[in-house]
């Protein structure tokens, strides 16, 4: 059993409520505004802009102006304290890192990456409201179910290598939310079909609703 209960802040509670974080990653963030409109119209209300995308900081600021306050816009692939501060200054309301220990000292919720049970527990003990299980695809939902045996209070968000048809399986295994990038966004951020994106986005949102019903 865990010995520390982490209560959820409003942003984390909203992400858990949505059950899905759309990860926006592309060589350039120029297409993220159009992608975001489609995602939000399909009911996806948590967006992670990866800092590996050129123009990511400007995109975060633009999305915060463009989208309703009910949409959580955060920064992903945050690897240094300087990047964390810059992302928050740009308007990010949450921060995600593929590794642990890089997101301390920020005034927004931070979700560190973890892979092993020890890493998951350490992130939880350090106060992370959600722990990013990464890369989750190769582990499978059964791994998460096993983790929840000894660590039932840890709120885990699997990310990395998760296809659209896997979303419900992860939710059923105990994920509080699932992060999905390429299988959801596809080539929409680089000139691909926004109509196809809308279909994928509705499929993803429906998968969460189905798993929770």
C-alpha cells in the first residue's frame, strides 16, 4: 500500500475527467492551432504541446488565447528547469517529462515519467498528482494492472506507443488518463487531412467513454 495520498488540483482533475491527453508533436508547431480546434470539437480537452516541436512556446501561448479556459494546454518533453519555466511563462497549465526529477519548483502540476515500480512510487512520494508511465506500449495494460496491486493510490497516465484501439484496455486496467500522440494526430499537423483527424479524435474520445461506462 502507498502511504501518501495525493489530492488532485483542478488541472489534474480536469485531465482525469477527460481521460485523454492529445500529444501534439511535429517538426514545426505551425499546424497545431488547426489541429487543436478539431480535437476540442471532438471532445478532447487536454492538449500537450511537445517542446521538441519548433515554435512550441509560441504555440502554447497561442492555444491559450485561442481555446476556452476549459481546455487544458500543457507542455511535454520538458527536460530542463529552464524549459519548464519558459513553458509556464508561455501559459502552460501542466508540465510533462519523459523522465523524473526535472520538474521541481513550478507553480503548475507536473507529471514526471516513470517506468519501473520503484520509479513510479518515487514520483508519487515526491508529490506528482499523476505519474506518466513511459514508454507504456511495450509494457501493456497487464503491467499497469499489476502495479495497482501494491500501489493502488498512484494515479497513472500511460503514454508512448498506445494505439487508438488500446485506449479502452488501458482505462480498464486502471489508467486515470491515457496520453496518445502519433496514432491520434497522424499527419494532420503537417498538412494531412483534418477530416480524418476528426474521425480519429471521436474514436479516441468514444473509447474512453466506452471503457468508463
